[in-house]
C-alpha cells in the first residue's frame, strides 16, 4: 500500500487486495504493519500492509448522539431521561448490571465496551418498546458476571424487592453477563420469597454490533415473559441457534453449557417453564399459547397480589470443591483454618470420592472436619442425573461420615443455597436443621421425578 492512510478507527473502509476486496469497520491495531477491520459477520480480520493495493473510506465514523428512553421513566444510578410513553402498553422495570448484552463495539480497541449510558442502551434495542414501557430503570453497577459476588446478588435482590412491590410495575427484566449468570439466578430464587411477579434474567452471547447477535430476540422474549403469569425467577434466552423462539428456564435448574453458542443455557434435570415466541408468525399451528405468545411446558407459580419478602442473608465462608483422582483430603484443613462454615463437594458418579482402597482416602478427614463444625454437602460432577450413595459400598462408607447428599441439585445452585442457609444463624446452630433446609425443595432446585 502506497501513500498515507486516511482512514480513522471507526470508519467503514474497503480493503483492496490483488484478487479480493473486504469491507468492514477499521480498528486500531497494536502492530504498525497490520490493517485490522471488523467484518459485517462480527469477526475481525487483519491484513499485511504490503499486500494491500488500496484502502477506500466508504463512511466516516460519527459520534453517538444521545437518545432518550420513555417519558416518566425513573432512572436511578444515572441522570433522568425522557421520551414518549405509550399508555396502552404494560409497565415493567429493568435492572441493568453489565455483560455482553450491555456492550457494543469500541473501534479503537477492536473489542467491546460497556454501554455507558441508559440512552445508548435504549437506542440500540428499540424493539423492546414494541411490547412494554420501561417505567423504572436501575443501574446499580456495570460489571462482567465474573466480577460479581454475593454482595452484588444482595444489591440486585434489594432493588428487585422494591420494584416488584410497586403496584404500577407488572414484571422485572435483569440484564446480566452470561458466565456466572446461573449463580445470580439461583441466588435471587432463594433471596426473593413469596414471589408475586415475573423476574426475568437475560443476556447475550454476542454483542449487538455483530450480525449474529442474540440480544434482540432475548430481550423481546424477556419482555413477554415479564408481563406473563409466570411468578418465578427465570432465565430467558435462545432455545436454539436460530432466531425463532426462547425458553424460560427455572433459575435454579439452568446452566451455561457452551462458551459461545447462542443457545448456551440448558435446563438440567428439569424442563423449561415455557417456550416464548417473539412474533405470532413463528408459532407452529395448533400450539396452545398464553396470550398467543407463550407455550407452557412445566408447572410454575402464578402471578398474585401478594408482597415479595426479601431474605438475602448469606454466609460468604462457603466453597465449591471438585473431587479429582488422587486428590489429597488435607485440602479440607485449609478451609477449617480459614474458618469456613460449609463446603459443597462436586463428587464423581453417584456421589463418590476416594475411600479406604485409595492411596489417599477421604473417609477419616471427612469425619474429622465435620466434628470441627464444617458442613459438607455433596453434588454431582456429572451435571445430569441424581446422587445415590446406596448403590456401591464406597458410597455407603462416604454417606456414613455424615455428609449431606443433595440428590439432583446442580453444584452451582448447591453452593449458593448453602451460603444462603448458613447465613441464617438460627439454622446454623443445629446440623439437622441445616440438612433439613438443604433438602427442602424451596425454588425448584430439587426434582424427584427425573426423566431421560
């Protein structure tokens, strides 16, 4: 390539090679000899300057002009905004916490950054307003889900309680990063007692600047879920890799099962609550639907006129530990020394760990640490299926140490529930009460009727 490059990061450019041309957004590159662009497909591609015949600027980048959100929208955490509100549409509330769904391309970085204002969020997702009014908006923080912990779950739960108990609000959508989303959905399932309205957590695997983004469908289906009769904490997202419909998953029985697919989340040891169609044209003929948009799949609690009660107590001294071959049980001494109150062991098979026939048996150490007050629960590494320590003798040996077998509960849900249970001082005083609470089905976390 001869001559000075006239394109600036963010410009739409055409890169001309000897036999081919490429069009995309010009990105900053850390290597001076490389021209980097983002294609319409969302993928980045780089070219050696020596191989480029010409670069043509097709469109200059423009500064984003601020845009408003519905009039009378109450925004906390940012300045108040205004735009028209449709009195014929139901009012819902939103809590924005970060994640890919609240991110877009930063041309200077070649990656994505947070949408830094409510204006930019609503400008990018105008289809959300086809179905509902966003009457109230909360932005407690903007974080990737891997940066969150129980204090963030508590903050979200406190905001949710207030919004759900507002008679003008029909339901709640919470936008969130994907990686640890199922921890937050489990936490809210326990923190929000006597739920009266839908609580919908949603996400996107791919940012909105990508042609394959899943954000718009997920938000439109979430809006329908938020005004439905499903009074549950649920996760709503793509049911398949196509843009046809979404599933509403139970908050305690869902897990991220793929790092990048749009339908990354799956119900585990359970069925989704419902199938949600964003448009009537997508609905197969003969399907029985709620409001022509939602097909019920499994049982759920119904919307009611009660008041949500907040119970967001949590003991942070809990851990999730994976059993692996040859693992030294002395690792448990670390947790005792650090004054941990409980551990969920992710055990193999039907609920096994190394026993008397192993070079490093866990039997003696499990008895020892439990005598010191450490609560030990067991979940399965296999994800699907149920623990059953009574099938093999080593399972019986482990069960007799006193550990609590949590049936088909997901390990991540078990971790969250144990922290919630141990956060109640009145329960912690008696291990039998802790066991009773852990084995009580509070929010669909246990399923005694597993199907293949």
